[in-house]
């Protein structure tokens, strides 16, 4: 019988989750540091041994800590929407986000663990093992960046006056789009930062970037954990078309609509977004 009531990890459980995700990260690094084979999944995306090592480690961790909460992982079998609709809360995992970056060995890959309550991420851990950094946050509690054993509270930053300082707009390392280019062309003075995986959302969460427009396909497990961190840090993640909060578990498909993550709303970037999305 799956638990459907709201669940939030307490301090002890948070520490156990963080330690468990870090331990899974060490297993991923063992694969990363040696030669490994790359397979191609049905959707043409790459799959490595590390994806499955991480998947099994994270599922075992969550089944031990929260045996009554269902788990949906990118690397588990599909769960019908009819079943998922009945989940009051569930874990959503991307065992290895940024597999292309993992294969390139540039360090920009993450392990993503999100707790979804109804349709919103309320707790998330984003662990970048090659960088030695973890970002995590919980609704109503705040967000933190953990590096060298030190946890530092993080917050989004207010948009600077573009006359004084350029806005920082983060884009994908491996997945550009014409719409992204059109969006940037409409903005005030800005700088671009390229980054892989869910690290882009974390840059917004910690105030190192102002906007992350994702005008290309993603899945819910790619984004949910980092969305929880952004929201816990005071930011927002919106459906790019409606400018309503990005939600999970709304349909049979787990594909996201295009979205934008921000530290704060502003008519200037909203206008640029509307212009870039015109047919």
C-alpha cells in the first residue's frame, strides 16, 4: 500500500538522503574515471553503466528510508498515468542527468532526487559528484549549497539594472535552439553562460545567473529536483507559454513544456519570451 499523504523529510532524514545520494555519486565517479560502454536507448538518448549503477543505489536508498512512497525513475519501467494520478506524493529520479556531459567527461552531470507532492516539487537534491557540490532545498525551509562539507544557504538574486550590470542568462551546453537565440536577441544587456544538466537551474538558485530559458525538450525527471531548489531559494520556474508554475504528473507523457527559471519576474524578459515564442 503506497503512502499518499504529504511527507516531508525531517532533519535526520535529510542528512540520510544527502549522504545516500553522495554515496551513489561515488559509485558513478568510479565508472566515470575508467573506460565505459555507451548504449543507445529507444528514444536515441545515450545510456551508460553509471546510469544504472546510480539508479539501483538511489532506489535502494529511498526504499529503505521511505518504503511506502512510490518511486519513478528515468531508468525504471514506465508507470501508467492512471496509476501515477493516484499518487499523493512520490519520488522522481534522474539517476544521471547530463549523460552527454558524462560521456564528454567535462564534469557537468548530476544525480537528481525530487519529492513531488501532488504536482509540485517540494524537496530536491542535485548532486554533482565530479564537482564535489550538492544543492538541495525544501519548501518552506530554504536552500543550501554543500561544498567541502560546508553547507551555505543560497538565495536567488534580484535582477540587476542592465545599465549597471549585465543580466546573466544560462543556456544548455548541448541543446541550443532558435527560440533561445530569438529570446536573447530581445533582452537588455546580458551575458551568456553555457552549462550542462540541471546545473543551469542551480546557478539561478544560488544567484549566479538570472534567467534560464529552456526552449527545447526536457522531461520531468530532468528538472524537478533543481526546480525544488530554485523555489526553495526564492525563485520560480514557469511554463514558458502560460507563465504559470511548471508542474509534474499532468499527463501520460513525462515531457515538460518549455519553461523559464528566474530569480524574479520582469516585464522586459517576459516581453522577450512572448516575442521569441511567436509562430
